[in-house]
C-alpha cells in the first residue's frame, strides 16, 4: 500500500507542530515525520557569529534535495536516517534519527509548500494560518525557553529576516494548499476534518488491489458447468466466441455429421440382413 504523504506549511509559531502531534496521537504507530527544520544546511565552515546572522527563513537555507531523497525513500518502503539540527550552535548534529516507513508520512515546515520540487510529492497540502501577533509571541517563548536565545536576538531576527521572508515566501505559498487550518493543532474541528480525510485516503489505498481474472481457475465462477464460463474461458451467447466450444458450436456439428455418416453405412447392412431368409 502506498503511503499517504501530508505537507504542512505555515508561518513560524502558527501551530504546525501541534497539528503534527494531533495526527500522531490519533494514528499511533502509523505516522513518520520529516520536519523541514531538521534539514538546514550544515554551515560549520562558518564561525558561530556568522552562523547566527544567517537567514534561516529563506528557501536556500535548507538542504531540500536531501529532504526529497528521504521522502522518496520512505515512499518506496525504505528507512532513512534524517539529520538532527542543533539550534543553539546553528550546526547539524553528528547524530541522526532512524525513520521507518509508515502508512502516513508528514513533512512539516515553514516553506514546505513554497518548494516547487517538493509539492508534487504531497498527497494532501495544508497551510496553518494564524495571526502574526500570536505567532511572534509563541516564537519568543519557544526560542527563549527551548533554544537558549535572548529576547533581543529573537526580536532582531524576527524583524530582519523572519517577517520579510514570511511575506515573500511563506504567505504566498498558501495558494497551493488543499486545506487551510486556522490555529493549526488548536483547531479541534479542523483536526477532526483532516483526520477523516486521512483515514479515507488510507481506506482508498487499501482497497486498490490488482484486478484478477474473473474466470481464473481459482475463481468459483470458473468451475465446470458454471454460468458464463466454459473451461475457464468466456463463452458467447451463441456458443461460439473465443473460449472453448460449447455443445452447440463447431465441434458439436462435426460430431453430428460423423455420426450421420456412420448411420448411413450401417442401415444398408441391416436391411440386407433382414431380407435374407
């Protein structure tokens, strides 16, 4: 069964990760996740000060070819080792995460729908739409508490790169979405709608099987004497057709002609024997 691939995009702090968690919770053991921000380019060739000033909200900041290769491998049923990114040092970690193929694959990140090469690989495309003031507050809390950032650095980065890149790349990618979800994973109704759509897609994939011949030897309808089939082949209404001949076909007529010829040979001998004293 081919996996269902879901792309989830939206601005920073919009609720994308919360939406992913909701999907994983409702489909336990069936979801593989590829976070786009794990695929930042490894710029260890630069000193820390320069790495801290890089624009991490531009499409060129990501190793998209590697992300696409990993997604294609998972779709083919092959496990991958996805990278881990260290946001405190702005470096790709030496560790990796082993990701097994699953029925559902989620690709989540701010620019998932902005990547032209990535969009054709997505079966369901989602954009999480949340007010800018809510998003910046969530980003402040996240970066300070979880990524060791200072308030000044977060605000500076937001004004210099995050906001301009959102307006240039993230927001315009909304037009590619199949479903726009306000507030992301916090929107319970939208989450239920999405889960129903995912389950329907999984059910559809499960019912798609290669068709087998209705007249194969293994089918009950192919048994001897079954209607519509003779020796496992279709028969035409007239008894002819391309399958094995029926009693009313050419073989039957030939057999009757041979029998008539035998009868003509036998009758004179019988009559002669009856006339003899």
